[in-house]
C-alpha cells in the first residue's frame, strides 16, 4: 500500500521554542489516523505544516510525492481549529465562494451534508449556534473531493448529539483513495473510526501503530492507552 503522506526528520521551532523534533510519519491512502495528545503537544503545528500554512525549520513533507505548496492545496482539505468562514455571509453565498476557490468542491455533496447535519442553508453564518458552525465548517471541508483531509479538533466545543453527527459525517465521507488525519484529545468519541493512531508528546511520537493491533497487544482501548501515555503530564 503506497504512502499518501510521508514525513521525514521534520523539525519546527518558533524562536527558541522547539515544537516538533525529528518527527517521522507515513500514512497510506485509505486510512484514518488519530493524531492524539494534550494541548501543546504539537498537533496543530503539524497539521499546519502539512497544509502548507507553516514552513518547516528542517526536514521534509511529501503529499502524493509533492511538497506542500499551492499544488497540494488543490487536494488537501484542512479544517482549522478556528472559524474560517465569512460571518456576515449567508451559507448559500459561502458555498458559491467555496466552489470558486476549490475546483474539487462538490456542491451536491455539501447540501447533502447540510440536510444530514440539520443546518438550514439560507441562514447567515453569524446567526448559527456554536455547534451548527462546527457542523457547517466540517461540511465544507468534507465536501471537497480531496486526497488528504486534515481535521483539527473537529469535536471541540460541541454537544454530544452534534459529536455523533460529526462522527457519522466522517464515516459517511470515507474514501479508499484518500486519507484523513484527525487531531483530538476527545479520544473516546473518535476511537471507533480510527485505523491508525499516533500519540504526540512534546513534539515527538511517544507511541504509534495500528489501532486494532495496539488494543490487542495491550488489552486496552485507545482511550485507556491515551490515559496511560499521558498519566504523568
């Protein structure tokens, strides 16, 4: 199985603060990876580097054999951990902007997500509740026919019902020729969809592997392993 994402000896520092240190990772197509760790472990920085929003201090990132650039932005769909849509815009109008900006945006799929998420598309974005904004943001990101999806804390700040909707949307969007990285510390919710996991600790991988293999080897759930890895933090 070929690697869609390859990261080799990646380092990232902000002034004297080292955020990622000699980080290595391979992610095959068709897999969903859980990027797990507490706040400050380097998850968001890693996703921004893959998305091309930050430059490495050293090391290499290849997505489908291409380094992050304007080219990879055409097939990498990134959900940041902050609002990124125009608040004064109606959802329908925002869909027009998104279609203009991303050639792989599937409008039909987007409106299917809107119905699935129970969000009315005629509303202004600023009128939505926090939970519905989270669902809207995810709907835009998942409605692209991307090769790699990067989801930074997609479950943060939403209620359990919204979380279930988001998990189901992720499952609904699974494609064999793409891959997905989900950054989260809400492991118990996201665990059922994960094929692979990587536990980050101070910018390095403390533990990584196939989720099913780790459960079998340790006789614990991924959530229980998470608590064990970070027990002393």
